[in-house]
């Protein structure tokens, strides 16, 4: 059975255009053992202009993943360690007085880069978080009276530690919602850990990361992703999943009504569709199937569902709620 | 009306024949008011100048068969003493009162005995002491009290028990019948071969295709039939799963015809999600393939637990 001609042609182009990701993945695997899912999510976010919130305990190579990714993708990388005494100017930049010319000129902050690692974003006060999240949303920064557009591609990967909350500033729901995905970085497997240990426990210098991607590759991939076919059935499936987080009783889950305080916003539907398209792109497919949706639904919805009091009392996590929704919403 | 005649001191009782050598008799009565049936206590003191021994008896000269107002209950000689040549004797008697209203105490007889015990003299005394005997019922009550309706005797438990046991027995029988009916229905449902059901649906679908059903709709239906068959036959949740999840579950089971099943599902996915438009001939071939696959897998039925879908990532 043949695909429609346009899709056939799109499929061929996708296979060609996605080769750079295979090269990047190969390069990343030289430095990073395991964490394949996290790397894939980073690719997905980059392909559809999204941002990622990485959550995991310290020492799981979150920073290494991001820095290696930026180097392999030939993108400018900036790591910003968020601290309680940080100011928005430390992030976006400030006006500096030049005594020779007797005038102020803007000094751009670390946010002017392609890949930003906002390390421990919840350690800074709300005003700094807001400054970064505004830059994420608007993709431009105003210093003094001048507005500067941020470089493209622009991607923020923020990290936060799930176990240490003392002296932190919890990200408000409205700000968390701006992250396309919240990816949980888990411990490596036994074999992976063995390999990590053998590779890292040496005094030899690390293998330098080669830039294997041209900046044009990313933009070409984005153009193709926009053309990926989405059947109305899949469109409805995506909306069903998101709406089910708001009115679970309508989908045969009345027990979830008290478990969910707030469901996902319409931004979730948008990001779920975009991420599904990027996932299909990674699978070299010119169309989306429910598999693509299911593959990234946990990362796209988990930070957009606020569990209610009963759910917290019964230790029910957003992932459990999403699992139940997936079991009840009919797959097309 | 209360009469206090002799309750507070000793009063002389008047003999029927008073004179010299006649003993002096005094009497004390308590209480002066009592209810019908209650007892009055009488203490009689006899002072005898002749030093004869005295005895007391009630009721002499009274018809013993008639209903008497006072009935002697007991009689006791308490003490005997000698003072200045005269003997003094005390008797304590109890009388039960039966008449109502103001009553005069009954006469009693004092008998004097010599040393040999012979009665030397017998004197009848009529006391002037009066007591007031109250009736037990309230005299002001004029109306009859309403009569309570007779109570029905409670039904004995032994009579009810057979009924209760009968009800429980019938209920148990009904439950048993329902349980057996359910088992029979379940067994008969299990006997229905999911393969046969799928084949019947495929035949029906083939007829619809011949009747002009659009091929893409045929694939959609084919996908549903295959998923339903896989769910019932292999006990995997195929209806809520995507093709990749079905592929993973079937791989775990290691069934025959795995490739063919996956090809059919993937073809159906192309039609459903990639806007692919197959022709009638392709649809017919797919139906034929599906029929063959179901036939070839009908004897493979895993008895494991249903395969659980894992969370991706």
C-alpha cells in the first residue's frame, strides 16, 4: 500500500533532513552513557522551538547532556547558576556607563545564547525567574530602552532538584506552563552505571565534542515538521487527552474529579501536537500516529496537572493520573 | 377525724362489776389511727390487792362466727411484780383492725387464779379507748377506672421459626440458581471462539465491500476486528493500545503469524493516520490475509495473565 504522493515525498525528505540528528546522537553517545530518552526529548524541544524543565537528583549528567548537546549542535551555550542573590540584570544584561564617550551602552547578559542551561532555576527569586521566562516566551529582551531579539534557535533547559526544597522558590504554575516538557531524569541502569564508572574514573582528558550540525539543518527540519500530516482523528485524540484532565468524568473517570485540582491548559494541546510532530520526525514518519502522542504525553502533561488534596494524601502523582487517562480515552 | 383517747397515757378500764377486792386495770393503746389490716398494740396493767395470779382473754361473750372489728393476734404476759402487798402484772396484746371508721376496742376478761390455779374471779372489762381505722381505698373516688384492653399473647418463637427458615431457604435457593445461571452463561460465552466471531465479522465486511463500502472505511473496520480478536484471543488490551504497544505485547507472547498481524495493523494505520487511499482489490487482499491469520492462530491461546502496558520512557 502506498502513501499519498505528497506524504511519500515528505517522508523521503524527512529521512534526509533528520540525518543530522543521528550524527548528533552518535556524538552525544561518545560522552553520555544512557539517558537516551532525555536526549530524545531535548531534540524534540529543539525541533519545535520549545523549552525543557529537567528534574532529577544531582549527579545524573543533566548539565553534561545540555553542554554536550549544544557543542554537538554547534550552538552557543551558556550555563547560568541560579542563586538567591541573583538579579534580573545578571541574566538579561544592563546599561553600562562609558566615561570616555560619556554615554550608556548595553551589556548583554548570558541569556544571549542559543542554548541556556538555567541550573537550579528554583534557587532564584521570582523576579529573576520571571525575567528568564519572559525571554523564553517573547524571545526578546529589553535592556534600558532598547529591545534585542534573542538568537535563533533559542532554547532554555532549566534544571531543578526534586528532593531539596529548603531555600528554594517554587516555580508558579503559570511559569511552569511555559516549558514545553518536564522531563524526569532517572538513574542509569546497572550496566550503564558500570560503563559510566569505567569511562569517567580516569585522569586522561575527555574526548572533545565535535560540532556535527550546521545551523541550517535545524531550520530545515523545522520547516518539514510543519508539513507533517495530522489526521483529524489524531487531532481529536490529542484534545481528548487534554480535556480529560479537566473533566475526567466525561471520559468515564469520575474518581479522578477529586484527584485533579487543575487540568492542563490549551497550551498543553499545542505543545502536545508540536511534540508529537517532532517525535514522528525522529521516527522518519511524515504523519502522526497515536503512538507519537502517547510517547510524549507524560512529559508534556505532567507539569500541567495539579493534583488535588486527595491525590496528594494518597500519594497519587500526575503520572498516575495520566496513565489512567490513557487507559480510558479511546485510541483512534 | 382523729381521736386521741389513750395513746399518750395509761387509762383505767372500767370493770363490769367494780368494788372491794376487785383488781385495778389500766390500758395503753398505740397507735390511735391505722389502716385496715394493721395491728394495734395494747398493754394492760392489772393491780391485784389479793395477790392472786391474773390472766387476760379477749372476746368473751362475743359470737365467734360473726365478723369482728378487732381480731386478737397475740397475747403475751410481760412482767409480774409485788408492791406494798399488791401484785402488779403486765400483758401485751396485739389486735388486727378490720372495721373502718371510729371503733371502740372490744371488751376483755380478766381472770384471777388462786395458788392451785383455780379461777377465783372473772371480771369483764369494757375499754372506753377508741381508735380510728382508715379504709385502704380513697373514699373520694367516684368514677370507675377505664378497663385496659386485653393484650394479645406474643406469637411463640417456635411457631415463627419455620417461616423464617423457609424464607431463608427460598432466598438461598434463588441465589444458588442465579450463581449457576451466571456460570452457565460465562461458560457458554467462553465457548464462543473469538476466531469464529472475527471470521464472521470479516465475511460481513467482505460483503459490505462488495456492496460498495469505501476501501478506507473497510480498513478502519478491519483494524477494529483485528484488535478485538487480539484482545479476546490473547488477553491483551489491544483496543486501548496503539500498534507499537500491540507489537510489543505480541512479541512477548511469541505467537505464530506475528508479522502478518503487524502488517495488517500497520496498513490500517496508514489508512487511518496517513491519509492513504487503498483500492478495492487491496482491501479484498487484506481481508483474505486477515482471515488466514486468524485461522492460523486459532489453536494458540496463551493462558498467562493479561499483558500490562508499560509507561513509555
